[in-house]
């Protein structure tokens, strides 16, 4: 008679039994991969996320309380991995587009108050950290509010404000630009 999931979890935790965990992986990998393929629409990405899910599950196995089914716990972990990956990929894509977009630079050069102060925007942004540059481009080139930039990046509002303040200071200092009193 095959051991239950709960028995395999207990063996994997108590004896650091990799074989017991391997059996859990074999039992549930199809279901996890299928779920992730449905979520992502991409078999390769789903397989990568499934692998990450099983690695995370091994690391977090001790948190499985046995109150519900192991399969449900594992599927929730897979879903959280998907959400985390999806948010990160979405944010990274938006930021790369914002920083690398010629349209953003043209917008900045055509009307932004920052553009009138800083004629060579790419050169100016080069003195900033990536996060400071992202915040500056979103707020000044795209005209987003600090709150909107926070939503796009996933950074807290206070962090966006800090990046903007620090970014302005770095640019002014590095390029010896006088502060005008209106930021």
C-alpha cells in the first residue's frame, strides 16, 4: 500500500528523506505543471515555475500543517510563484520600455520641466541607479504622478518620492545645476 502524502511529508521532514519528497514530486508534478500552463499559456515558463515551486516547497515543507490536503498547499504555492513571477515580469517589461523608449525621451525633450533643465536626458539618467532612473522617467518623461509611478513599479509611494528626490540631487550635483526652488 502506497504511503499517503501526509506520511511522505512527515518522512521528508523528520528524516530529511529525499526519496519521500521525490515521490511527492512525481505524484503532483503533472497537476502543478498543468495548473501553471493554464495560468501562463506558456509550457516552457510553466515548467520553469513548476521547478521553482518544487524547490520552494522543499524549503517550506516544514510549514505544511496537515490541516488541508498537501496537493492544495502545493497548488497555492504554485499560484503564488506564478503571481510573483507575473508581477516581476510585468514590472520589468514596463520599466525597460519606459527607460529605453525613444518616445519617452521625445516627450521629455518636448515639454517636461526636467527636459528644459537637462538637455541630454540619457546622459543625465546615467548617473542614477536603475530604480532612481525608472522613477524619474515615469514621473517626468511620462508625466505620471508619484502614486501612479508607485503602481507601475510596485515600489511604495515613499520609495518613489525618495528616488525622485535623490535622483534630482544626484543630477544637480553631478552636472552642477543650480536648484530653482520649484521641483
